[in-house]
C-alpha cells in the first residue's frame, strides 16, 4: 500500500491520523486505515500471506495471516483487519502458530504447492507443518493440466483457491470476469462459465491472473513448456524494466530474459500506471523482437 | 492544448471523477490499462458516456452510448454547448476571466439546435440534451478521445469543439477534470515533446521565436538550422507529388501500409530519388528504400525515454542484445551526422537526455535518477525539487489568470469528404482490435487466441439486403480502389455502417479503400470515414 | 459491461421464465430485437448493473420452469442483467437447489438428516435406490428439510409453467414410489401443538393463517398501534429493558442491535428477517411463518419503524414453500389494509445452510454466492448493499410483539435473570411426541423431554443433540441443565437454534456423527481454508476413528481431530467453520472414544 499512500500524498495530501497499537509487546504508531499486516510489516515481522496482494482487495480467505487480538473471541486476519487505537496484537502465540500451521498443512495436504516461492517453504518449516500426517488416502484437488490455448496453462492441482486470479480478472483490474469461483465447499474451484475452454470464454488473455497467481497453477505456456523441457532456469534470468512498445498508455514492463530471449513479461506492482496489470499485447506481444534474431 | 500538446489529466484522476466522456475512443480495446483506471472510477460511482458510431466494448460499459453518424462530432458538441448555454449552466465567471472568443463561439453554436443535431448525428435530441446537462452539472468531468476524433479531415476542429465544451463549463485545470487525447503509440507524445512536429523544438518551444532559435543554436555550437516551419507528413506527400521533395529519411514508420490511399502513397515513395529507411524490420516501406539502416528496438534493445498519455516521461532500458548489425538509433544518427560533416561525438542516451533537459524547461527536473526513483515524472517539471505536474492549466483558475487566456473557437460541422451516394452507400469506418496493433508488423508475430483474420464487419440486416452470407467473400470498393474481403456479421453495427481494421495489410489492404482527405493543420487523413460499395463476387 | 456469450440462444420457455421476472426486453442491447432507436442510443452502465440482486429470483424462475439452468438460459439472464456469465455460473453452482445439467422435471428430495435418520430415512433411501437407481437424478438426498416433527420428510418439486413444490411428511416408501412414478401425493398437515400454556405460539391453531381479519380478531396489530404511541425510541427502550436476546443462535442483545441501526447516520437502513432456518432439527420459524405469518410481518413493521428502515427483506429457506406463500399473502394483505408502509420483499433461498449466516445472507440477496463476509464491519454499520442493516431471526421478532404490548417488565418476568421470556424448542428424534414446545427460559432439559412424553417405552437415553449440528451432545447426566443461555453455557453447550434431537439406545451414534461431518463438508461455502479443507479432513479422520474397533482409535487421529477443531474454531471466517467440530468433539466424548478430560 505504500505506493498508494505516496500517490495520495502527491494528489490530495489529506492529513491522516495515526493510532497507537501494540504488537508482541512493542508499541507503535500506525497510519489510520492501514491493516494489522501493514503494521506488522512496519516492524519487519514476517507474516505469512497467500491470498493477500497490495493491489487487490483483501479477501481474507487463506487465513494464514491470522493473529490474536486481545478481546476477540477468534483469531483475526491481519491482511484485512484495520488497526484500531489501543489494539493489542500477538503474532506468535500458541494459538496463532497452531492455526498457521494447520492452514499450511490443510492446504499442502490437498494441493501441489511445489512451485510456491521459497518463502512459503520457509513458513512451512517455521510452523512445523507436516501435511503428510493426515494420511495417504485424503481428498486432493489433483486433476489433469488444462492446456487449451497457446498462451496459458492452467494446472488446478496447484490451486489453493486464493481468489487472486478472480479478483484480477474481475473488479480489481481487468473487469472481464472470464473466471469465477464455482461450486461449493471442497468442490469450489476456479472456472469459466460452464467450464468451457478458455478460447470459448470471455478471456482476453491479459495474463493478469497469471501475474498474481502465487502457486504456479496459472502459468504462461512458454514457461510451462520450458519447465517441461527442463530449460527454465531463473538463476540465469535477468529482469529489466522498460515501457511497452504499443499504445500510448505507457505500461511499465519487466522483461524476464534468459539467454538473450524474453521468456516472461510482468509488470511492477508499485507502478502507478499498471499496478502490475497489462493487456495481451504488453504481456505477449514481444515475439517480434525475438523473431528478428532468428532470421 | 492552448500551448503545449498533451493530455491535461492524470490517469489517477479518472478514478476519482464523476463523469467521463469517451469520445471517438474504444479505450477498452485500444488503451486497456487506461481503461482499468476508468473502471476504478466507475466502481467509485463515476458515470461513463461513450460517443462512437459503433457500440464498442467501451460503449457496453457506458451509462449512455451516443451512436453518432461518422464525422458528426462537431454538430454534437456544438449542440451540447447550446443546450448548456440555454440552460444557464455555462460557467460565466470562468469564461469571463479565463477565456477569449466567447461571443463569437456562442453565436456559432446558436445554429446547432437539438433538431439540427439529431438530423446530423442521428442521435435522439433528448439523449443529446441529457448528456449535455449531465456534463455541465457534474462537479468533475473529463473528456477523453482517440482517433475517432483525430482521423478526420477536420481533426483540429473536432478537437477544438471538445475543448470548447470544457472551457464553457470550467472543466479543465481542476483535479478530476480535463481533456485527454489517448495516444495511440507508445511515444507519440514523446515525439511531440522532443520537437518532432514541424514548427517546434524540444519542449514545444517555437522554432520561429528568434530567442528560442538563438538558445538552441548557441547550445549546438552555433549550428545553422531552418528558421521556418517544415512539412508535416501529408505535406511531405504533397511535396513529393509536386516534385519538391526528392529524398526522404524514415525512422520507424511504415507509410507504404499505414497511409490512407495506399496506392498513391506507394507510388510516391517509389518515385523518390533517394529513400532511407531506418527500422527494426524490413517493412514494406523498407523494401522500397535505397538504403536500409537496421535499428535496435527502442523499447527492449536500447536506453532512453518515452512519454505516455498523461505526460509521464518514463525510462526504456536495454534488456536484450540487438541482432547482429542492428544499431542503436542514437549511434546511427551520430554516425550519419559525422558522415555529413558534423560531429556529435558518441553520446550515451543519458547524455542526449541531459542536453534536452538543459534546453527544454519542462524537462529540466527529470534526471535519469529521479525518473527511476519516481517511476516516471509528468511534465512540466522545471527543477529537481519539483514532483511533476499531475494536471495542467491550474493557472486558469488563478485570479488573475496566470499566462494567456484560453481561446474558445467557433467551429462548424463539416461532414466527411467521402460522401455517401447511391453508388457508394455504405459508411466504412476503421479501428483497432484488442490484440493487434496498427499494420500488424509487431503483433502478427505472436499467436493470439483472440485473433481472427481481417473481415468486413456489417450489420446482419445489410447482409440480408445485399444477399451475402456471414463468411462470404465480397468485393468492397471505394472511389479509390477495391479489395476482396470476407464478410462478418456484427449485430452491434447498424445498417449502413461497416468496420474494418488496418491490422492485416497483407491479407486485405484496407487502406486501398480509405481516403487521404487530410486535416490541413494536423496532417491526419480521414481514415475514419470512407464511402464504399459491397458487391458479391 | 462487455459481456461475451457464446452458448447459443435460450429456448422460448427459458426466455419466458426470465422475462416473467424482468418484463420483456426493451432494446437490442438487453437481448431483445432491434428497435430503430437502438441504432443511435443505448443505456446501460450503473442502471443495468444495479439489477444484480435479481439474479437469484431469475434463476429460481428458470429452475422452476425448466427444472435446470442451461447455458443458453443463464447467458440470456446475464445479458438482461448485465452479469458476466462466469460470475453467474459461480452463483448457480453454489446453491444446491439449482442444477446446471439437464434433469427430469420431477424431483423428489428425501431428507436423510438426523431426525429423519431416527425415523427410518436410511431404509427409505435404500428402497428408492433399489427401485430407481442411485440418488442424483429423479430423487436426491437432502439435508434437513425442517419437518423433523413429522419425520421422515421429503419435498416434491415439479418444474413447469405451473411449478409445484410440496412438503410431504411423513413420507413412506409407498408415497415416494407413487410420486416418482408420476402419481399424486398426500396432503401434508401441520402437527397440532400440544395442549399447554403458550405465549408466542398462542395464536397457532386459533387463527386462519391466511386471513388478516382473523389475525386482528386475535389481537393482531395491537402491538403496532402501541409501538406508534411509544415512538421509535420508546420501542427500542422497551426491547432493551426486556433484555431480549436473539433467538437465531448468537444470542446478541436485540435492543442494542436496534439502537445501533437506529443511530447509524448512513442511509438507507435495511431490515432483514432471517428466515433461512436450516439448522438440522430446527423447525420453529417454519411453524411461526406457516401458522402465524401476520405476526412476523407485524413484528418486522415495528422493527423497521423503530430503527428507521426504508426497505425490508424476508429471506426464507427454499425448502419452505408453504411458509413462503403464507408470508407473501400476509404482506399483500397487510399492504391492502394499510398496515404496511414500506416494502418487504420475500427472498427465497436455494439450498445453502450457510445463508443462515447473516452476511452470507446479504450476499445471497445481492445476487452473489452465499459467502460470509469478515466481521467487522458489522451489519449494523455495513450490511446489505453496504448499508446499515437490522437482521433478526423470526422468533426474535415475534417476541417483540408481546414486549411492546405488555411492556418490558412483564416480558422479563418470565424466564431467568439473564435469559428473559420463553423459548421455542424443536423436539425430534426418539421422543414420544415430537413437535414445537414453548417453555420459559430456564426450564430443564429433563422437564422439556418429559413434556414431550419422554422416550418411547423400554428405551434408554443415549444422548441429546442440543442446538442442531452446530450445537453439541448432552448426556443423561446433564439433563438437569436449565435451558437458558447462561445455563447451557455453564456445561459447554448452547441453546443454538432451539433444536433438541433426542437419541435413545437404538440410535447409531457413529452414523449420526458421520452424518454431521458430511453435513458440514457439504455445507461449507469453501471460501476459507480452515473450513473448506478442515471439514473434509475432519470427516476423513472421523471415518478412520469410528471404523477402528472401540477404543482402538489411533491417538494420532484423535489428536488430528483436536487440531483441526481448534484451527476451524479459531481461524474460520464465520460461525459455520467455528462450530463445525463442536458436535463431533462432544459426540466422541459421548462414545467414550475421547476421555472427557483428554
């Protein structure tokens, strides 16, 4: 949120109040309207999050960020709960550790989380998550990979149902609503209308869903293919910020380059033009540069 | 706009305004990420009006779509102005303090009654009146446009008609209000900023102002350069036609495909004594050239800056090694200068930029370091402590007005040059699709699941009347030429209106049909309005 | 909104169903034929999108007419309402009563939940399976239908131009077979209430529930007149001083809630009557709505008057067709007689227990998936459509009538210090006289069961499930618990919705526990991880624990259940997840699988 706050300072410069809260015994002043998560980050308390992203409306569904707030019967999600004056917050109590551990275990026992960031692995070991303890014959979301077009791959065996892709496709950015959450309970899943393949759906291939996916469930086909071929190697990739060559909006791109070839395009979250979101041209329209090299 | 050419508002303002009029712009498809900002505004309660002959996907988001007949924008704008004046909603105080030319303007729009406007635009009078009143009454409102306004023979008048509405109601120079041309290409704005327009030097400084000329000449070691305005693109073609222009150096343009009346354009380019083309591709234009200079791609293979539609100067960076033989534009130009007997040295992009900052006051505060730090800076930015300027013309609200007053211009409706007749009864308009860009040189290189080939989109009713089926190949002819093209029914088009893109020139040369009737001031051709006939083959 | 539809046109029947709710389309742009004006102007945007709350009524209309929601039908609805089809698909697949695959027009929903299980539902289902194949097509298993006093129960549904939906209870194999073969079904009648003193229920049986005149002859609309004399603040004062606590399960002080809404500066204010009674074993609100509907409407009118609500909704569960008709009739008559000065819209649930959660219910009214919202903000500040909203359960509201007429002091004279008034209890299961019982708060559970004639001859008590699936098991030793909020809390139980399911020694506790575990797995909305995955893991582990020979369960599995329970209780978004382990934890104690202190 820091960039929003900064932008506000430039644009309207409304005075904001600070409130005093205490986190794990430390007192601090937090700008009114910020969340407990923002406050935790102010103190550099590493708080696990999966469904949270600065540019998306908090949905507080993964519950891995829960903290204990004095006076609250249940734990509260740090990502969406706004700070209030006098709040006493505990981020590492036994109850907090227990729920964070269980959330990670429940997810990892039902979803393939092997492509999550190293950070997620770190949280798993910090909280002692052992997803195997539920046994072998447990329900999972395992299913075949969906490849129905040349740009995207959808591997819902990796989907933790964080809603980010739905938000990016929907009200928080693209407003195309090609995908939504369908079904209920454990059968809830990300789906197009009547599960039609993407080319039959409303999808406009902006790739913003992939941009926000934290588990690799949504992936650019190019990356998927390289991973299959064993050639994907992030240690050999550079990331360079530049501006999209198409229309005059001026979207900031991050070109991920491996072996002098663009292998992925993203956009910085903190960019005031894009907030991390692009259109199909910016995301995929880079091939022409490479084509020249092959000629 | 009243001086420097650039959108007056920031994208962010679209999120916090009350009303946006998208006029001749399908931003949903042509400026998708700007549309994200607009959508945030809509989610915050802003209303959207779309003025477009087609009910585009932008129009589908609109609270009101005004489906004007192609090229009747001035009739609509003038009628709106008249409604606003008669309703007593003109901002008299602002007009008196900050504008000129009101009397003449008011007299001019008096002729544009709602009845006249309904006749000229096709839009029901009540809808015109309601939109006018809504615009005038909105606390904040902005007008955004694209090529639907500027690709007309009277492009400048079209723009002036929109500016008039903002001046009449005081909807400029305030947060959330403004006039915004959405630039079609990633550095159209930057090209203008850098003086790539006939009468300007970098920073929109007047070439013909002796003091300015002197400043640049001194900075360039007393270099000699013209004191008079040069040609714009259309004038160049006219000069080629008259034999006055014999050599041409084209950097990163494909006029053999992008010009209206393509047959004529190719003919003139082929007739040049010397044609040099500097491009990243061997384009159709390059194929006509005597010398081709392979260039590095500006956005991914070299360093520099571009300016976007909110006047934000942003850094482009080198992420890739260019292919063998392709060179940076700066290097090519310096080399060329050296061969022509003028040594520019071997400056880096940053050194070139720093020279620009010294000479162009609106860019002075924009060091590379600050551009990195702030994610780009909006001009004007006169010094290194300046945060950049989110919106322009706040000066108009100062009392007394800072700088010159903004003129209202009386402009008259003038329908498209290519008249509809019995022989050519269908109005063809052109535009872009979401996944493609201009002549497709870049976009046709990636596989888009959205892409379908070029087609002539017509209303199903026209298809029935002409006895042609969806998908059937037909001959489309204008007064300039004809092409064979498959038909596609589009129920969002009304009878008598047809649509094509320019994305697939190798499949269908749409510009064989278009007219090069050109706006004398801006030099843009009337791509948006041709008269055609459809014949079965 | 730029909506893309590729599924082909709707059938004439589907169009008629949609147009029946929305009226005929007026332009090409909303799915109609081209009109000359469409060439040059179109209206859409906020106005079109604001119709989103009509999605569920439209889906009901399609489902009622055709028996399922096809892609063409859904897309037509989407075009008319400016809703993206993928979103609408998410909504239609959320609710169990909507089908997205073609089905026969006739459907029989057979309850196999707790009370019906005690009354032979499993045997009934296996007979049907034998005769008609597995559940899922012509007949399907249903969670509790709220007819537990007449178990076993079923709901017949026949799609068509004249859609029929009828509760059948008790249902026999013969009746079910007859219905499924296209035959007739017997008329189902409410059970006479036991002959004993009643306050809240006093009009039931005495009045004609379809006649406002009959209601007025029995004291109807005296309370509204009195409320107007008292004025809004006076009414709120009486309700507050009566110390009325909410009867929906959370036991929040009603007066405080009313006061908050009344004082909320944002406008408009909404009132929502939560009649989505879905807690297994609960049928009190159904009885009130079916048999004393004017009382519900009058009480809503008073509540709206007191709190300044401009618009009302009554959200009745989809499985209560009779209650819905009676309430609609009552609203119409109240309007016609000038007793209602604001709109009350009756909304119909579509098979989702979670919609009894107030914020899920808001989302459902708004045309969305019934996913609960995180609280705070609370409904009194940010509720339906983001506005201050008063939500009360049916029974809570009806209590207000006596409070207003007799005064707070008289009301609070009944019950205990902390739990005033009477309480409705839904007795079902292995009890002599199942039915609805009204007793003063504080009456013991033992006395309540005795009122219902106790157990059947020769049977012994195994356990009582108090408060439904979200409640907990009470043992023989705990029967003297006073049925008050504080009394049940003292033994770690809850009054919950007032469900009292009595299980004697014939009941198969393992099956009961597994049914509860399945219930939560089925009814979890799927939004938050602890509940979505936790309810599944809970069921899996429970299977393992219960299939082990008695006492043999692995301690690691018991620990797992405890761990899951704690995370669900602590970290779930809403009450469903937070209580999804209660009954199972207490049931395992009952089964001696877990030691009381372990």
